[in-house]
């Protein structure tokens, strides 16, 4: 009963915050564009997603369909050329589909589980998508530091996510963006805000776009400085 009560309070808090943030975001043209594109993106991904959760993973473990659609929409909006996919799986296919269409984009996928990384490789090959640039987290960390225009952080367990969040944000280039998954979990949300703020990121509450049937949702983290921010529309200080 105590745990259930805490979950109800958490959901109420998220819901109230959601209403406040949506009022601000709905006035921004980039947000309206992304929001309008989400139903089309979900429809385009649905058949592949259903196949993935039937034959590779299950829906409660795989990235949610709404968050996968947001990855697709944000890539189409932001046009990143370098993408880091932390936590391989269906997201790896979505991001590599974008890279193929963009023609000049590359994706690196990383997992903390070597066996799961192998399953991701098999899935990508079955889909006819590039299955290169796959790394375990230790091997990737041993590589020289590379900055990425876009990072998706969905790596491992809650403890792994907390432990790797600061490192994941270090890979985001100035002016770049990250999607942080599973912010519905207090143990992730509680560290995401201070770590992101200390690293110079603005968190954009996109719960409205990514909330799924399990109560999961993601958050967009935008890094300053450099050029005009798609979050505010204003030039960031150099």
C-alpha cells in the first residue's frame, strides 16, 4: 500500500508538471512541428516494432514505440550527422534507418551486455541495415573521446543508467541534444536533473510525446552553447 501510494503521488507530480510544461512548449513552432509528426512516425514504425517485441524483446523492456517515434522525428528535425545509441536494440534500427536516408550520417551503437549486442547485430542484419560500429560499453570507453550531435541514453539497468549518465552527456557536442529514457523512474530522474544542469544542458519535458502504457517516458536534454537553440529559438552564447 505504501509503495502504491508513492507511485500515485509520483504520477500526480509528473502530471501537474506536464500540464505546466506543455503550456510553454505548445507556443513554440519546433515543438508543434515535432508533435504533429509523431502520429505519422508511430504509424511508420508500428509493424517493425510489433515484429521486434514479438521476436526479439518484449514491450516492457524494449524502447517504447512513442520514444522510438520521437527519435525518428527529432533526427528529421535536427538532422544530426553523428549519433550515439547507448543501449542497443530497436533504437539501433530506427537511428540507422534515419542515417541511411540522410546519406551523410553515422550511428555508433553501444551496449553493456555483449550477448545482447550480438542479438542486436543479428536483428540489424535480418532487417538489411548496417550492423557495423557496434561496441560494448568498456570497449567504447577505451576509444578516444568523440563528440556526437545526438545521443540516446538507454543503457542497461537503473544502476547502470545512473552510473553512466554523466559520461553519456560528455559525448554530446556543444549545441547537440540527448534523449534520456525512463525519466519516470525517480532514481534516474533524481540524478538526471542535477547532472544535466551542471553540464550545461536544458531539460525539455517531452512526457506528453513519449508516455506509454507502462507509464514510461523520456526527456530531451539540449546542450548549449553554439548557434541557435531549437529549444528556445534564441542564439546561445559562444
